[in-house]
């Protein structure tokens, strides 16, 4: 068995693959670096696979918190792990958009599915899941309610501020002026889409485009970004755990090379 762990800023994920490259355990917890959630997801996937520590042949860790995780055989960047994880499902993806809790990434792949270029937004919460968390709080709804609210929008409301703090003030002003929460919810999605569009242009994106990360579960966000990019965006199964899946695949590959 091979274990892949992805410790992100706001969530922890783990995947176990068997020798036949089949997923036999997968777990996601919405707690990330600085918590013990990584222990919970490891325990969870091992219970799903019905195995013990001794059955794990190799472990790869990735993500924001990989540096502080000492029990892995190898650390690999999330860029490589996401590209590898996407390749498990599709072999013709050319662009990956990963919107995480504290950063966003756009990864350009070549025809072989290898990383050709990438760009990250890691210095500002705009364009990340954190931005949506702030918007949901201001709108008085749960994060999982944003998509449904946004689909009921009757017009586009521009949120011009690129800073999350200023955007929060802007949204409060619009609500005070009588703007509906549905229109503002859609506006928050459009604001992120435009931010991601800029990153895609910088990296030189090419269809086929896949979206990973927790924000990919927001159907309206995916649709708005698809419209902005002018192409269909595919959301893969287990989209939150693609990095952990890639880590597990690389654990299996690495071990088999060492044993060859």
C-alpha cells in the first residue's frame, strides 16, 4: 500500500493506493496546517483500507504543511502532485486551476501531462477560498450556500477591490444600499474568476481545463470561471484530494523504482 498526504492551509487530505494503482482509502478534513487533522485523515484511510502501519510501503507528503511533517519518506511540491493526480483520471488535460484556502495555482501541462509552467497567488487572499469565506460571512450564509444564492442573481454586481479587506467593506456598502445578497454572491464569484483569468493569461492556459480544490465544489463558481475563460471546465471526482492522490501515485512510483 502507498500513502499520499496533502496538508493544506485549511484542509488535510490522504489517499491510499494498492499495488494495482486502485484507490482503497480517501479522506478529507476541513482543518489544515497547525492542527492534528492530518492524523485523522491517515487513521481514516487506513481503516478504510483495513491495514496497519507496517502495510504502508512508502509515504509522500505534499502541501503547505509538508515541511513540518516528519513521518513521510519524501516531500514533493503540490504543483507536481496535482499534475500527477489529474493524470490518474485524464491524460489530455493542459491546464489545472487549483483554488485552495489560502492560495490559488494555475498549472500548465505539456502534451505528456508534465508541468510546463505555473503561477501562484499566495500573497493575498483575493482569488482564494478565504475570499469566499469572508463573503459568506458578510452575506450571513454558509460557504456551501453561496453557489445556490449566486444562481438566483438577476444582474452582475462588480466587486472592484482586489484586496479581501477592502472587498468586504465594498460588499457591506452594496448591501446597505439595497443590493440583494444573490447578486453580491454572484459578484464575489465574478471577482475571483477575473483574478484567476489574469493568472491563466500569465501562464498561457490551453484547454482542456480542469479545476481542483475545495472551491471546485461550488458549481456556480465553476460556471462563472468557465464563462470568463471561454471554455468548459471539468471537475474531477475527489477534486479536493487530487494533490493527495498525486502524492500516493508518486509514492508507488518511487518505491517501485527503488525496488527495481
